[in-house]
C-alpha cells in the first residue's frame, strides 16, 4: 500500500479501479506464488501438528503428532519457510518504497499504510479471542482447557510483531541499503551473533528478543538484494553452492553449537540458523524461478494465486482457530475423528486440509473486509504514526511472550482500535504536506502489500 503525503478525496470506485489497474508486466509473479505457497504450507504443517480425536476408550485425545515423529527435526530444515516469507516481503517492501519515493511519498505515509494492513485484520481476531475466552469462563469451561486451546490457536500472532517491526523500519533500512548494502548486512549479522552469544552464555532467553530486530531485518535485507537482482546475476551453480554452504552451516551450529536441530524451536526468539535458512531459500527460489514463471503463465495457477492472495492474512491469522473449531465439530460425528497419530488420522489430513480452507474461505467473507485496501485520509504527522505503530506492535508481542489470555485479548482490542483510528482518516490541516509543487493523487491499493493478491 502506498500514500504520497496529502491525498485528494477519492470515491470507492476510484480506489477499486486503482487496485485493478496493476500492471502485471512489471510484477514478479513467481514471488506471489512463493508467498501463497508459504502460507498454505503453514496451514498444512499446523494440521499435522494439531491432533484432536477420540481415543480407544472414547475419551478426547489432544496431542501434537507431527512433533512426535523421529523425522520431525530434519524435516524442519526444509519445512521452516518463514525466513522465505520475510525474504519475499523484503523484495515487495523495497519495491513499494521505491515506487512511493518516486511519487514524492513520505516515510510516515509508507509506515502508516503498512501498519494499517497488519493491524486491521488482527483486530477482529483479538475481538474473537476476547469473546470466546470471556464466554467460556462465564459458562464454566475448564480454564486449563481454554488455555491449551487458545495458546495454540493464537501462536501465529508472533508474525505480526516481527513483521510490524520490519515494515516500520523499511524506510530506514532502505536508506542504509542504498548507501552501504554489504556493510548493513555485516552489522546486522554481527548483532545477531552477539545477541545469541549473550543469550546462550547467560541463560537468559529474553535477551534473544533483541534478535527480532537483527535476525528478521537481516533476512528482510536479503529480500532487498533479491529486488536489486543480486541473486539473478549469479550463475546457477553459484546459487547451488551458496545454498549448500548455508545448509551445511546448520550442522556445526546444531551439533556443536547451542542451537536446536529443530528449526521450529529456533523461531522464537529468532536465532542465527534462520539466517542460514533464509540464504538457502533465497537461492533455491531463484533457481526455481524459470519453472515457477512457466507455471504462472497458466490461467489455473494465476487464478489460485490471485484468489488465495487476496485472503493471505485471513488464512494465516484464522486457520488455527478454524482447525480447532472443525476438529471439535467432527468430534460430534461418530467415526469422523480418529485417534491422533493413527494411520486413519494421517490419511484424514488431506480431507481436513480441504475442509479447513473451505471454512476459512467462507469466513473471509465476514472478516476479509478488514484485509481489503481501504480509502484513507491524509497522512498523520510522523509522531502520530510512530505512536500508532508501537500500539499495533504491543498486542502480538504480548501474545508471543506471554501467550493469549483474556487480559491480553482485551488489551489487543483496545490498542489495535486506537492504532487504527490514529492511522485512519486524518484531518487535512494536521496532515503531512507533500513537497511544494507535488500534485495530489487519489489513494490506490498497494501492490507490494503482503495482503494484496500480488507482490511488487
């Protein structure tokens, strides 16, 4: 999404036409496909991790079947694709930022719109948790059962904290990248190493939270390099060699170093192995680009990517609550909920995948409007944008650190509502004025947003 200072009023039809007028010839559709693949893979992995079914004695069994498999840890070396999501996000962010600056846009305008795109779809989810947890307590549901269900269902919210931080710093990091791209990478890498060293030497896990800054910004910077064509300029065997070295680096890091061989454990707080995964995944994405480009030339692939792409945030934020709700509903049908980790349970996963996606698709007609681009007023002053960004960051950060509960849900509803109101329509006299001589422009959808059907 973009916002070039003060905007002239525009009708909803004008905004819609602007969103529809995206020039596909200037877009890298393979990155849109990669983003859709990442989100759908997250859904599949969580379907394999959440086991809810009937045991041999008829009692309800809740387990994590995927994590109980001996092959789970090595599979995470390929299945942990969140670094790739941040690489693709870095590409889209830098492209959108450069497009905005060419139109004399401001850093405040960029951050305002990006944070809105993250805060808006999160608000109804926090409202949902506040209602569900509060209602369950009122009717006397076992608090332990509530905690187990809600803690797991809300776990993907860590992404909003990390991505909000990265998006808020795109203007700053893009400037550093323009002036000293390699030095910026080295500084971020050194910071990540120092933070991990302090964390593991002191045993204070909370120190690792500083790597929300160093690790994820470093991975985002790799997306900047991808946007600049650095990976495209490398020969295929060079990319293969870099990817092999990156994966090889995981061996000493996990065998002799302090890191777990399970890349899910290395996710929060983020650690150095995620950087190695990001390098390897960026290389692999570039190697696969010719094949992915041919696939995206087909109408079927474009239709799927466009359809899913317009609902990416809805799918990501709501898929785990939907998985639990569908699993609970199936418990009411005799024989529909096999014992978790049993052969019948594994075979039922493809059917569950279709059911969950269908349910989320239906839900998107209700909550998806919070994901759609909205007509907004002029850009608020920079201090207002900064405060609103912090308010939007706090709720998912609290969930990441302390898990979801009723107080956290209520705090999220309040802070996200305030942030959205602060970033929404703004009085023109308080707005950030564009440079002299800059013509006003109607608001348009941001082609680089993570919730748009395409990425820049």
